[in-house]
């Protein structure tokens, strides 16, 4: 299973999960058995953060497509004391080849970055997903799209939408889009429509607001052990990861400023 994540992490990469499920004509019961490992996919991707990532930046016109109207970069990370990473511009052809070859053949995660209010970013995400899915229809690989924008409690609503059981309007009401995500749905619509067209499972990934409120009030101890395990399946591994220099730098330069802006 290859997971595609439109999210605010502005990079793309793929990691091998050694997943040998190659039944493209799956039903949703089969899909959910596979997608129980979606947290594992995210965890492995995060733990691999910083190693040979592909950055993506749309710097051109509003009609961004995978035909070349975007700029792609390879990130050369630096975990030394200098902490001096750099960017290398690469061709769109190399970017696409990375998405359809190597480790992505047997599973993994592809992170598709965005500015939440940018129609160009979301159209580019949809174009990349369409390009990948169209090419992989010749194979038996499975694909799912993970959504930071929808909270985990609303997974059944997404299933019904992809299966054509409910309308777009009913889906938006069901996931409480306007109150829980708030960014305009119209810019995300190309991705949702694409998933429905190709019957690509949409996977809810965001933390439930109710659980987030408990953490904001009491920190991580505010969650019960059982609830915490639903979000962090490998507590020792997570504790080890957040103690690394790379994660601390990520928090300092990415997470904290973003949080401060959002709460200003």
C-alpha cells in the first residue's frame, strides 16, 4: 500500500513498509485491515525525516500541473554540528520517477506539501496523485490518500463518500469541515473528486478536537493511556525520536513559529 498525504509538511518522500498487499480490486473491509497500519506508515515516515527528501515548490502560474509548471528540489540534510542543509533543484521528470520506482513499489508514504489556502498547491497535489494512479493502474499496487484535514472519528463518513453513498455536501457536514478544519473546501475539492472518481480510499488522520483540548489543558498526561496509544503506538520509539537533534531543530524552526502564528 502506498499512502499519499496532502499536508502542511512541504516535502515528498517514500519509505518501504514491506507491505505485500497487491490486490487493487479491494473492498473496503480489506482496505481497513490494511489501513490499520496507517499510523505505522506515518511513524516510519517521520522517523526517516531528513534523509534524501524531495522538496516541492510551486512558483509559477495558477495552472500548475505535473507537466512541468512547478519547481522541484532535493533536500540535502545535515545532521552535523553545522546544521547546514541545502537545496538542489531537480527536474520534474526525476521527481516523477522517484514516485513510481524503487521503494514506492512495495509500499510507503509520499508527503505532498501545501499552503492550506493555495489553490495552486492543491491542484498540483491532485495532478501528481492522478499521474501516479494513472501509471499504476497498469500494476496491482494499492493506493490510499491520507488527510490531515479530517479527524479520525469521521473515517466512516469518508468511506461513504468515496463509495458514492453520500453527496459532497453530506460529507462536508458529516466531517464538520467548516468548524473543525475551516479552510475553504473548494481548494481541496480536486483531491476529493479524484479519490471518488478512482475509488481511492480517503484516510482520516487528524487528531480529534476533543482529545486535542485535553492535551492543551493538561499536556500529554491529560490523555488516558488507552487513548494515547491510539495516537502513539510505539511510545519508546517516539520518546527516542523526539530527543534527537533533528527533531528539536524541527520543533524550533517549524512547529513553534507555526503554532505561535496560529494562536496570535
